[in-house]
């Protein structure tokens, strides 16, 4: 009888070894894709089956953005977060509003006199999409993923980049910061936020790699492991001081001009992958 039980135990162990002990790998709760749109921003966040888009790149990127969203079988964008109104952040926004159902557009509270901005306003009116001009911070949750959108503190700024909304995405223990084009004054404001994470897995670098003196303070406080640069092939905004800072902080760098960057998290482990241009 003992020999029989030992034999059965051995067979169970062999079966467990072959089939992973009956345990499935933890599913990814969060998937974030930094599209290769050159020196512009378009970040697609998948929280389960729900989609958030952070910035909408340039107008000539709309076919690429729509093709990617269509590959996800996207019909609805829960939130379209527009960090600010520079053309390389809102260029394809009007197209997205007309092509997909958009639950709500979040944007800073100022106005622009530019064609992309006017096109955005026209599309909002035409589609009747809800929009919020943020004067105060805004939070929402989708499928257990927490989104915190930090609003500018001042009514007006000399530099439009400082109107940037800063978005913190939290997936259990994984933290990601999307800094828009925040420069020194805006970064300084965010450093005083009670929602500043103590540790950050990944940061989308502000203004395509432009350096400001408060960037070092931000890195010291949030200690990112990875950084993503939305950069064109010439990387004109990636300054030497920025690269020195990353090296000093042992922060790995990814550049979208080398291909789309994809971040996944199961709530505990965060992984960064890149499909390089040569692999496309």
C-alpha cells in the first residue's frame, strides 16, 4: 500500500512539474503603450478591457493611432487626457473624438489660438462629448487601476508647457508618472503634492528630455527605475544634463524613436518591452 501511495505521489509531482503545478501566471492588470509618433506624445493605457488615451500626438499621426486602437478592438475611450494644448499633444484629438465614443476629455483650464485647438473645440461641440477643464486635481478608477491627474496651481503661466496635467497611474504596487511637458515651475508644484509617489517604476520624461533644475529633485524623491523619452530621431530636446541625471540615478532609458514601448504590470511586477524599428 505504501509503495502504491509513493507511486501516486510521484505521478502527481511529475504532472505538477509538466503543467506548472496547476497555477496560471498572474494576468497583466495594466498595459501601457507609448506609440512611436516621433517628437510627440500619445500613450494608450489599457485597464483590463477599458482604454484611456493620454495625449494625441500630431495631426499626421492620426492613422497610426487609430490603427493601434482598432487593433485593440477599441470602440470607446473612457478618458482622453490632454496634458496641454501644444500641437504635438492634441493634433489627433479631434479625429479620436469623431471616430470613437469618448466618455470624457480632461484638459487644463486655458485657451489657445491654434488650428489643432480650434479643431478640438469644434469636435467637442459636434459630438457633445463631456469635457472638464481642470482647476483642481481629479481622480478616477478603472478596473482597479487608479488615475490621479494633477492640475496646474496658477491661473496663467508665461510658458504654456507649465499648464501640463501630470498623471499618476497606480496598479497596486506599480507606479507610473506621465509628466506631459512640465517644466521647472510645474515640476516644482508637483513636488509639493501629497500624491507624489515615494517610489516610481517608470516616468515619461517631461518635454521630450528637456532638462530643468527641479528634475533632479523629482528623481531623488520618486526614484524611477525606467524613463521613457517621446523623442524624434534627432532627439533635439534630450539634453546632456538629463542623461547625466539618469546615469547617476541608474535609471534605464527607452526612446520611442527606436520603436513602440510597452509597459505591463500584474500589480507587483512591472515589465518594459520595446519593438525596435528593425523588428517592425
